[in-house]
């Protein structure tokens, strides 16, 4: 059987790597890997391939940036001939980025089976582009691999047949478990003793000048209590420049490679983020996480883990931060099946198709 993986953007790489690795242990399976080129900077893509020991992509579609419609359409146009040539039996797509939905659309029209890894997540917020990508991809997929029970519940509510749903756990945690020892060995050069680790890139937080300014002002307030370490996504850096916001007092870094970021997370006093994956990683690591969003498609990180949604409410952020400082922040637990073996469980399903 020929399995083709599609990746495109930074959060795809740590999800695909463990599945690729698990399938490479299965004798009957041939694999190929298509990179759409949605992310193209070396520090957003190449370095992740290297650290995660992913093979070179079989094909790179080189689509680059654009509006949602342009990017999605360009991926579809360039992906279709590749699929027609490689003729895979199954295409695996990951997460909720534009590359995910574009590839799923192409395959389903060519009657090629699609497996969606990280299926069933819902924020119930359609202003978020990723929510549209999740809904459409899940609608089209033949195999839906969910990370937690809420994913199954969402899919069943939407009428997905139960036999298509496979609860396998969290593939992103597979990569974390594998590379945590390497992260722990890294020396923390230049890191303050106590710090808040910040990431921000959601359009709702960074595309509006007032919203971004207000969040950065909150971070300045945080920096009165502890250092703020902030690796900046290219989109966010561009916006800070466009809006002419003064960020001199914050410690801004270039995007950080996977193992280095993991090391920074393990040593952080608190993480302040709008990322999906970091809500999960901090839950696994037991590090307090303040999420700068009104909702999450990963509710288990709130109900079971260390995540608290603070939205853009500065008072809530500062109240939760005080709990961190006082050692009174809630303690979490690791959700079931977030154990480093989700990729193998996916391989079990795929092998027996
Ligand atoms: C995308 C995903 C988002 C994910 C995020 C992780 C969608 C809809 N969004 O958002 O779900 O959380 O990736 O990073 O797919 N850019 C560079 N270099 C790069 C890539 C992007 O400079 O290698 C800049 C470009 O100016 C680009 C902008 O970042 O226009 C946004 O990139 P894009 O892929 O459109 O979306 P992300 O914000 O990265």
C-alpha cells in the first residue's frame, strides 16, 4: 500500500513525523511526502525536518504565501498532477492549516482515500480560518483519527459514521516525548531564571492594530513581574512593523527550532500563547498556560490540563499571572492516550485497511 503524507506549515511537521516513523516499520507500506511550501523560511520549515528526522519531501509544491483563496487554490492546482502521477492508496493530512483542506479536497474529488490526523477538534468559532478547514476536512475524510474523546463526540454529533472514527491519541505529544530528553540536555544560554514564554500569531490577535497593541501592553505589564521571552512569528513581526508599535522593552527573538522551543517551554514559569499545539504541549509538561483566545478547539487542556482561556482581558491575564507567581495556579493531568504512541496506533489502523 502506498501512503502519501501532506505537510505544509510549521505545526504539521511534528504531527506527521511520528506517523511516518511508525509506518516505516511496517513491511507492506511504501510512503511519500508532499510539502506544499505554505511555510518556506528555513526557520519555519527546514530546521523542523532536520530535528524531527523527517525525510526530504518527495515533492515540494512551493506555493508560498497568499490570501486564503489564493493559497488554497494554488495548492490544489499544483497537488492534483502530483497525485495523478504518484497514485497513492491513502493520503494522510494533518491538523487544520490551508494545506490540509486543499489536499483533502483534491483527493476526495479523485476518489482517493483521505485520513485526517487530529480530526474532530472544534472551537465553534467560524471567524477562525482553521475552524473552516477542520469542518471541511472532517466532512471529506474517510478515516478520522481523533486525539481525545471530545473529538469523537463532535464528529458523531455531525453525523460521521462511527466506524470511520479512530481515537488514537495525540500525535504531537509523540514528537514531544521522543525529543524531550534532547530538549532537557540543551543548555539554556541567555535565558532568564524566571520568565514567561510568549507566542502570538492568530489573525484575531495580530491583524488588528488596537488588539495587538493592547496585548503587547499587557505583556509589558507582565514584564514588570518576570522577563518575557517572545519568539516572534513572521506574520506578527510584520504587523508590529506595519502598526509602528514600540516593543523595545520586550525580548523579541526569531522563530525558534522545535527542540529549543521545547527546552524553553519546560523551563518557563508560564506560557502565554494563542497557538493550538502549545496549549497541548504545556498541558503535557504541566506548565501553566494562559491562552489569549476566547475559545479553544482543545477543551481537554482546560478541563484536565493546565490551560486557562484569558482572551484579551488584561485583568484576567494579570489575575492568573498572580496565581502563577504565588504558586497557586491549578495543577493539571495528562489526558488519556497522550503517551507517545499515537503514531503506532495510526499505523495499526492503516496497516489493516
Ligand atoms: C498558519 C496556519 C495556522 C498555524 C500557523 C502556524 C492556516 C490558515 N493557518 O498560519 O493555523 O497555526 O500556520 O505558524 O493555514 N510567512 C513567512 N515565512 C514563512 C511562512 C509565512 O514570512 O515561512 C509570513 C508571510 O508573510 C505570510 C504570513 O507569514 O503571509 C502568514 O503565513 P500563512 O501560512 O498564511 O499563515 P500563518 O499565520 O503562518
